[in-house]
C-alpha cells in the first residue's frame, strides 16, 4: 500500500454504504462536492489568510507601480525586483497550505481511479483478454478464473517455471506489474509480480466504465462527472468563504 492509498479503506467503506441506495454517478457527484468543500475549508484553516491577503495587495500594487513607470528601463530595476519579491512572497504563503489541503483529494483520486475506471466482467460474460508486456519471449502462462458468486472474486493466475502467483481481483484494476520506486506513493491493490518474473507487467483488458454515453471515449469516464462538479463547488466555496 502506497502513501496515497492510506485512505482507500475509508473511502471504500463510505462508498459501500452509499452504494446501497445511490447509483455510482450520484455518488461521484457527492464525493466531488464534499471534497471540494473539505479541501477549500482545510486550505483556509491551514493557510495564513491575513498575511496572504496582505501579500496579494502588495503584489498587485507592485504591478501597478511598474505599469505606471514611464522612465528609462535601466531605472526600472528596483520596481521589477519588487514585483518579483512580492509575487514570490505571495506564492510562498499559498503553497504550504495548498499542498497539505490537497493530500486527501489526491488519496481519493487514486482510490476512485481504481474503483471507477474499469469494471469486472459480470457473471456469464466472456473472460477478458490477458496479455504480458512484452508479449513474446516468455514462458509465462496467464489464466483468468471467473468469480464464483459472492464468496470468491475473480482471480488472475500467473505461472512461469515452477512458480505460481494468484491475484484476487478485489478491485477492477487492469494491470499487475513489478514493484517500482514510485509504488511507495501509489500502490497496486492487487499486488505485484515477483522481481524475477520474465515479463514486466500483465495487463487485463477490463471493460472501461462509462458514466456519460455520448461524446468521445475519453470524456465518458468518471472524471466527466467528478471534475465539473468539484470545479463549480470549489469556485462557489472560494467566493462564499472569502478565501484568499
């Protein structure tokens, strides 16, 4: 489990409760609204709002002073310097609170991509195609085992040489790869291939989950609901809560 996977069990438990009464599209909209409010309020609490407001006014005045300057370019050096100093002071006050405030949001995005990006085949549907990367030059064998009711989820079996690995499809994730350095940030809920595996990854052609059934394929996923709702609510919170 990576750093950004730490809140995944919490998100999964909450979403599981709402899943009994709400469809996925409405749950995504509620997640977007809730996270927008929480992120903006958390930023307001963590950031020095009074100092940010003062720094913003100083940066604005520095820009105006430079714009009004009508002398020689050589004489504008102090004004240019002051503009950069005030601008970076403003940025320096904003960044720490922003970074901390968006951490829960980043955790949600990781969980949501695993949860809503693809879907597992329904009982009776054909097994998805499973491929290795690279596809040739390996004696690895892969087998897809369909779910057996609610007691046993679908399973991906990987065999090579005398070794066998079994990956329970507890989430609709479409790849199992070797562990890499960045997995301390984002982990794969299915697990990883052993380091001595003859391939780098095994991909599963799971059906892409669509929430909007029109337009190009890239805009039909869960982002098409989550991003617009979060943007609108965040903008409203920014104005309503008078956040600097």
